[in-house]
C-alpha cells in the first residue's frame, strides 16, 4: 500500500490533540427570515410522502460564477467552508450569518491552489479537499487553511466525494469516491468497479502526517456495484458507509461496511425522485438520522432515514434552497443555532443554513 508523508513538524499542539479525538463528518452552504413550517405541494414525491417547509436561517450572498459544490463545518473557527468548482477556491463563511470571511486559493497545481475542488471534510484541525481535475486530495491546516500536502495523485482518476472520521487509536480514516468514466465497451462485469472507493488512513507524529492507502473497493456486479458515485457518508459508530449512486437504474444510497464490503442494503430507491446527493449524519437525542438530498432543480428535498433501520422518517425543504449538491451538519451550539445547524449548497451559487431545532420540531423528532 502507498504511503506519503505530507508535513514535517515537531509534535501535536494542545488544540490538535484535543480535536483529533473527536469525530467531525463530512459526507456535503442575504438572510431569510423564519417562516411557519407548512406542507409543500411541490416538488412531487411518492404519494405517501409529505414534505414540510423549514425556512432558511440565512443564505449567503449568491455568486453564480462560483459553482459551489460541497461544504464542511469548522467548529473551532465557527465557519463553514465551501468548495467552488468554477473559481477553484474555498469560501470561508461565518457560520452565524453566512457572511464571507475570505476566499482561499485559485487555479493551479501547487500547494494552496486547486483544480475543480469538489468534496470537503473537516476532521480535527485538518480540512481535506478533493480536487477532481488535479486527481488528488489536499490537506490544509485550520484555522488559516495553510496547505500541508497532497496525496492520491497516483491512484485517483476522477474523484468527487469524501467522508472522514477520527479516532485517537487509528488517526483519521477517510474514504474518497472515484467516478471515473466507463466506456461503452467496458466489460460486464467490469473489474475496474472494484476501485470506486479509496480508503486512506492519516496518522500524525514527530515526522509529520502520513497518508497510507488502506484499500480500494466496490462490487463489480450485482446490487452492490457502484455505477455513478459522488457523495459518501460515514457512520463511525456502526462502521458503515452510505454511498449515493446517481445512476438511473439505482437512485439510492448503497450501504457498505467501512472496510469495503457491500451489506446487501440500498436505502431509498423508492424515495428519491431526482438524483441523491449530499449526505449528513445527525445525532438527535438517543437516535441517529441520515439526511440525504433529493436534488430537485426547483427546490431540494432533504429526506431523513433512521440510522439503524434505514426506514424513511420524513422530509423537509427550505423556502428557496434548490439544486443542492453538498451538505454539512453540526450538533454543537453556534451563535443563533442553540442545537446546531444543517448547511446546504443552494443552486451552485450560495450556502443556506437551517436550524436543527426547527427541523426537529417540524418533523416531530425528540432531540433532548
């Protein structure tokens, strides 16, 4: 397996030691006033499904030229970090109000520059950014987003999504989807599908950060074969991955174990009416819910699935948020968000924020 040393420094400082033991998940963010939660008539869903409206707490300034794709939350800095595919940058937004704090990067191959950044995950004091057109993952140190190094350039072809989890024992585990093109002449079964997901492990010590490729995986045929993959989410407690398959024949969340085995389950193939996109795991009281995006162009719908049974729990939509790619979540208290917040890309040009407490009330969830 490949190993790469990304950075050399003395040892972990106190902040890094504290944060590396926590789990922050990536899987994918002008203000709007609160409005009463009401059922929505559109976009259409399966006949038995109801969607409630939960108005956005804020929406960041809309910049259509950015082509915003994914988001992650930096709790230490109280910021939301979003990737922009067209301008090849990271947007750093104030998590309390969506105000722009800074823009990082620009097009290029050197450290601190990006080529079509897609997925992003924040874990500990690292931001991990997937660059589709540089065929790599770039690590940056928070809060300044100082570049640390890159890895994956020898393995990744067309990477998109990323999920990450940290433990004191193993360091940081991360999984990256590789949505490489398949020619019409590709064989069936296609052995290359066994490389749809790459699993790395990052460890940090006196020598710096080391990235080790642990495994590549994916079924080559059957229900577990991954056809068109971008978003991925991880449940580190249950050791499960949810991988959004956007292919017309699938349109669901394929469940794998964290070590790369298909579980036999596909979540929501009878629920999604558009493409399944951004995924986030919400710990709500003693329950857990996967929030997964139904990427309608008119208005995005966010479906909730029980993290144990994968049963459909409910769905909500914002007043305007549409065409969502990535989402992010935190259950930590932020200014204006007593029980945490959910962040979603809005129509490729902005980020929208939702109050988790309001979502729970609208869907009748007990998050005490």
